[in-house]
């Protein structure tokens, strides 16, 4: 697959995921919240420019490079036959660990708090990340791709599923309890991730998963929640966060919340 084809596939996956998440949010709203598009959209554009310049699709390139040299766990274990699903599961586990580290390590939290500073919880919140957080995550992602011997096709499938899960679970979406209970056994639902974005309380340090919920269950970081619950989201003392404040938030001497507060 050419580099141009890869970019087209990634762009198409993102546009499709955004359309699905926005449609679900419109058809089945949870609280009817107004999105913070002016800030979240601007951060997404800035992230796209910075990360695109540094590492446009380097995870795919790293997987292709490792595959050509038969590097990584899947090659050594003879698991190339299951490379795509194995890549999805493995990279989602890596994402879980990275997200958890962002809540536990103070210097990482300084950047990740920008994501949590959104006073609303809508699809656009899934686009709200400080560019510093994404740049810091690049080496982790590349090392993981090479170390596990992720397949190039698996990386593309993972990125598509990860993008869809990320946007949907940040949606202001209400789900029927019967459906939500079944989905929550395997996947992260909007209600589960909404609890993770709680403004106060120890639940902010739970439900770290993006695609699958069983990582949280396995590593004792799971907190149940359903659409019937109302959750105030955001961070204490940050009821309004313009773009300039969001970009400079990691430099503030005093944080609204410290990772050790809720252990």
C-alpha cells in the first residue's frame, strides 16, 4: 500500500468515525450539552499539523519496517497468522497503560489535564488533547509497534477502531440500560468513560480503557456506570478554559488536581 493510500484510508476512517459519533449524539443525547468546538476544534487542528509534521503515519511505517525484518514478539512466536487481531488487542493494552501513566505521573498529567479540563463531555472532547501529550506518546507507540511485531494492516485497523471508540465514548450519548450492560462487558461505553471524566472523586482514576473494558477489570481500575447517572465533568476551578489557557495549562505552577490526590 502506498503512502498516499494509507493517508486516504486514515482520513476516511476518521471522517466516518466522527460522522457516526455525531449522529449517535444527535439521535440519542444524554444531557443535551453544548460542545466546546471553538477550543477543541482548534486543538485538533494544531495537533494534526504538529503530529503530522513529526510523524504523519510513522506507526504504519514502523510496522512495515519491522515486518520486513521479522522483528517483534508476533514473529518470534509464529503468530503472524493472527497478526491483525493480536495487534488490535496488544496496542489497546499499550494505550490503557499509557493512559493510566498519564494519570499517575505528575509531568504527564500536566499535559493530559487539558483533555479533562473540558467542562462539557461531548464528541468534540475526544479531539481535545494538548500537542505535548501526543508528542510524548509517539516514542511509546513506535516502540510498542516494533516490540510486538505489529502488522501494518493491524495498525490501520487498530487506528480506525481506536478513533471510532474514542469519539463515541466521549459522546453526550444515552444508551438503554439493557444494551449498555451487554456492551460494557467488553467495550468502553460513553457512560463508563463519562465516569472517568468526573469533576471530583476517585472515579477519575478509573476506566482508562479506550476500546476494550476488560483491561480495567483485569487491572482493578473499573468503576461501573450507566446512562441513568448524571456526572459533572471537567476539573475543579476550571469552568472556562479558552484556547490560550488550555495551551499554557501544563506550565501552571499549581494544578487543579494532582495525580496522588485520589489514590
